[in-house]
C-alpha cells in the first residue's frame, strides 16, 4: 500500500466520527507532519469507542505486546485514549478534533511530530476546517462568569458558578492551553503574553491526560489559584457545554483561542455559547478609562465621545449587549465598580449531558446538508 493510500484511508476513517476533515490544500500536509504512513495504517480501523487490547490485537493480527507498545506511544502523544480496566487495558482512537486541537498540544514538552503539525494545521484552520463549527447552534464551550462579577449571586445556577463547580470536583489536572501551545509552535503566529498553563481537566479526562504525561495532577486550591490568575490576565472561563460532569474548563484568550479565531477571523456568529448574564454599566460612576474595552474579547463595550455624554468627563462606556458573552472579564478589573453582570431576560440552558450535546451537534450538521 502506498503512503498516499495509508493517509487517505485514515482520513476516511476519521471522517466517520463527529468532527470532519474537509478537503483543503493543508489537510494532507497536516496528517503527514503528524503521523508516519505506518502509524496512519495502524490507526485506521481502531474504534472510537473503547476496546480491549486483546480485541484490537485480534483485529490487527498482531501480538498483544507489540501492539500495546505502539498504542501506548501514541497515547502519550494524545492520539489514542488509553485506560486500564481490570487486568486489561482499553484503547480508542481520539476523534479528529481531539487529535488535532487537544491532546497532542496539551503536552508541556510537545512531541517533535506535534511541533511539525502546528504550522500546517494553523493554515488548515483558516481554510475550511472550522466551517462546520459555524453550522452548530450549540457551541463546544460555554462562557462562565468570573467569580463575584454577578450582580445577584443568590440566583446563579450551580453550572454557572465557577468556584461552586470546582468545589464539586474531586480530581484536578492542568495542562498548557492547547490553542496557545499550537500558536507558540508556529513561527508565523503572533506571540501570546497570557499565562499558558491554565487548561483545567476533571474526571476521566483528567486521569487520562495525567496518566499519559499530557497534564499534571494538582490540588483543588491550585485550581482556584489558576482561575484567579486567568481572571486577572483577562482570560475567559469557558466550560464544556453540558451540565453533567463537564470535563474541561478552559481559560481562553482572544489572540490564540480556536473559537475566538472562528469569530473574529472567520465571521462565525459567536465564539462560545453565552452565559445567562450580560454586562450592565452605571454611567454615573464610570470614569471612561477604557480598560473594560481593552479587556473585552468580543467588542461588547466601547467609549462614547459624543456630546451625549452621561458624566462630567464627557465620555461614557457604551454597550453592545448582543455581543456580550457574560464572562465578567470587564467587570473583574473595573476600578470604580461601574460594571456588573445582570441576568438576561432570555434563559438558556446547556445540554444535560455530553450525549445530548452530541445529538444537537449532529442534528445541526444534518439540517444543513438536508437544506
């Protein structure tokens, strides 16, 4: 089998999962940079749902020890999911989204193949790879208000209080932000000054990443310190967009985040799903310093310098509520406490589970194809 056939068969296999790999001049270079032909051939046919090493050895016609050695190496690179179960080990192939945007770039010291992947993948992002995200009404991540930025915290729901959520977890890991890592490995990408090690993971995903050297286990208090550092730096708390057992809490920056890039550069309607809050300003106390305008990642605030000024300085913050994520990044650093998050009139509830989120995603993609 030729190298081209090996890669083509793997692409076809990856396209059987939820995240697709559309044709582009940058698709093949991305695959070639990241995987050898032998690795591509080995991965083709590996199920996306966990199977025992014994089942996979029989499927591939290989000795268990030889196959396990090769799969373990790929798990440490974020290509495969691996977890022990009893006396055996379960493996599954990561979908194309996790393979390209998550696992490999979580490593503190990325593999040489991951380093080679960054540049062609960044080009692929802008050339069709993210189009499918624009078709979805329910985004992969949901903005979560920064702690103590909500006007009336008594009414905030458990999945929208970031500290309550952390307190409800019992296992924590942290990784470098995969988006910032991917950008930093590309010499043609701008440098990001925000802290890098801010991507928090929980539960089974956290264990998988820590077990394979893609994250480090941390205590709960360090997780809270990371959230504080992220908030101070102007990063957006963004959680897996389902209520039951979300496994990731990102801290997103405008300059590197995959989803902000889709919004600002590719013209998507929004980057993340909004929280149930939006910013409200008090024009009487606002000194129009402009810090909130600088910190907002979606241009939801501006400064009005017209003659219709509302305070003695002649300037006032103006809001564009239809853009507001409800993240609280602007509120967190307002020196005059002129900003607060108030509850939106329209209540939006995230999917109950990952399965429900996937169902919505699939329905949106099929609806576009059918139309």
